[in-house]
C-alpha cells in the first residue's frame, strides 16, 4: 500500500465535518417544520399586544403592590436565612 498524502487526509476531514454540519442543519429544519415552529405574522403580534393592559395602569399596580412586596420580602428572607419581619423594604423600582 502506498502512502496517503497529507492533503488528502485534510480534505477528507474537512469534507466530513462540513457534511456533518449540513446534516445537522437539515435535521433542525425538518424538526422545526414538524414541531410547527414559525414566526408570528404582524397581524397576530398586533392583536396580542392590543390585549395587554397599558403600562400606565396605576390601579392594577397599586392593587397588587402589597402582594409584590410580600413576595419580594419572602424571597429575600429565604435567601438571607432570616425572618420576613426582620426585613424592611424602603422602595421598589422597576428595572
């Protein structure tokens, strides 16, 4: 048997890698098509956004403020390992 050239080995390795990558891309496209992954139409996005309450709805925010403070206090107390009564929240700012 003769010697195999270095160029042949490199070409065979690069060809194998790109063939594998192309197969992975095709499999992802096929699975995406089967699972029904698609981009929403502009009309669907607009209709979904119209169902959302406006951001300036102060009544909804103030009605749930006590629940929000309680949830934040409980999470902080759990993380610090202290009692909820030992935590005092001065202000809450939306990030």
